[in-house]
C-alpha cells in the first residue's frame, strides 16, 4: 500500500513535534507544512526535508490525504471544516473547537464520509493510563493535579481549556461517558493573562464520587499526577511524567498495606497517538479518541468556566 500523504498546519512548539514524528513514521509521506509565520515554517521544513511550505493552509487541500491541525483553538473549526469537506482525514489538537456548536458542525460534516477524525487528548496514550483501567473498580474520590511554570504559550485560553481539559477527558475514560454530574464549583486566579492561570475545581458525580482538579501555569515545578481512592481502601497513583502507576492495596482497611507497581515500558505518547491516527486511516477503523470524546471534555470544561469564580490578582 502507498504511504499516507500528510500535512501539518501549525508548526509552533507542539506542531514541530508533529512534523518530527510524521517524518519518522514509515507509512507516512510528509508532503507539506503550513504556518502563518512563513519563516518559522521554512525553518522546520529545512530540518525535516519537507518539500512544500506555505502560510495558507488552503494550499494543502489538494496535496494531502490527512492533516494534523496544531493551531490556536479559535482557528480549529474553520481549518478542520475545510479539510473535512474536502474528504481529508483530520487530527485536531485539544480543545477540539472553541465552542460546542462548532464541534457539532464538524461531526455533521464528517458523518457518512468514512473519515478518521481524531482529537489530540494525548494522555490517553500514556502507558500509565493504558494500564489504569485494570485497577479502577469502585472509586469514591479522585484528585488530579496538572501544574507547571508560566512559559508564555497558549495565552488564548486559561488553564481549564489548556491543561485541565486533559484530566476531564481522563475522567470520562475512567468513569464512563454517561456518568451524571450533580454539582460543580471552583475558583480561579488571573495572574499573568486575562484568563485563569490557576484553578481548583470540585465536581460531584452520581454515585457520590468527588473529584478535585487543580491546574496551574504559575507553579515552579512541573507536576502531572492522578490519585484515585477506591471504596475497598485501595489507592491508585498515576504519574504522567514518569509514566508510572502504583497501587496501594487495602491501605484504609488493613493494618498492613501492599504496594503493587507494574513495570511499564516508557513510550512517547505523542508518537503513539499519531501512529494510531495513521493506523486508523490505513485500516479504516475508528480512533481511540473521537470527536465525540473531544466534545464531551469541551462541554464539561465549558460548564466549569460558567461556575468558576475568577479573581484578578493583576488589579
């Protein structure tokens, strides 16, 4: 079978890694890249020997069979719409779109076209998350912390849409897509940008499952952790950065607890994610993270922002 002709739109901090990985996937022919900063696009193209460079994504419409969209969230909808209407398989980085209505329109366009439409919730491809479902049985409390220093990137959205949305997707992955939400509360702080740069959120799901989420782009140390407390006393600890999972069995119910730490092979989640996208195209399969999944996470993030009390510390 011939290689899948792929293009990348947006070659900033994350987009350059899309280019690098697509360039290394045997089943891919990377035919072109686009960025509104043409100088940046040419620099990346020269590193990876990409034959076509442009500052207008529409120049790729007749050149590619698949595209990866790694641009600011507000631009996702129009770019994805144009490629989907052209019958091109599309990968969209999270958040999938700026609004739920935009996501619904993309779903309508893609339906019936036999296209792979995948959303970039990268943590689904973290080896620790792949292992996680073996251990989660009946949780009552979940805590997710996603923190790091301010780096000047993703200033078009706050931490709920930029960082916390990863954990929202994982919540649906762990608890199921149909788990009803009973209550949302939270507080955010605007420190560097017009949006929330730090946020802590509580969500009560049906079944009396309490979730606490913390997202920060103002913390000195990068941290990506997930703790799940089970009703039988087990505690499951995921470290996204270390790609590790530890299970403390019966810690709350027994005098002695037992620690289980499965050995996982470290992988680059983005490589696994993009390889999966290409494999789905070749094999005609649905992706692990569909646009419907992306819409679920976006919908919850939108509800959180409605309830979030934001305090401006810049004033």
